[in-house]
C-alpha cells in the first residue's frame, strides 16, 4: 500500500529547511516552491519539498581548469585554435542545459540583430 503523505505548515517547513518563515512566504507568493492553499492556509507535502530541494542542487563546473586543459592540448597537438574555441563553446552551452533552466537561446534566429 502507498505511503501516506502528511501536510506540514510553514513553521514546520521553516524548521525542517532551516529557512526563515518570511523567506518561505516569499517563495510561496512567487510560486517558487510547491505548496497547497487551503482557504488562507498554506501547506506543504514533505515528499514534494524533498524533490524540490533536490532540484535546487547547484553543480559547479571548473571552467578555469577546463580552459587550462584545452590550452595544454592545443600547444601539445598544434590544433587549430578557432576550432578548439568553437568546440569548447558548444560544450559549455550543452552543459548549461537543464530541465529547470531550459535550452540556451543560441539557436534562435534574429538574436543580436537589434543593433542594425
């Protein structure tokens, strides 16, 4: 049988996440956190909050280290610098894609033409 998911209030969530209640109210107002409105009351499902917290995870990319590796590779192999730069830009754009942030807008026609 499925697990019962209880609703918790803003004070309980504040303690659980160690975030001020005021911050949580702002996230509710902005629609940034999954919540339920029961009349004027705001409630949360802990299971949904756990999923939301996981979606807030920040993955650090070592761009400086990657750049140094590329420079060493170019010097060692004598490869075409322009080709290496284009390849690196494409890799960074692909790594920037996520379900939360969506695809980069580099394929939209007309961008950058506003200056003409």
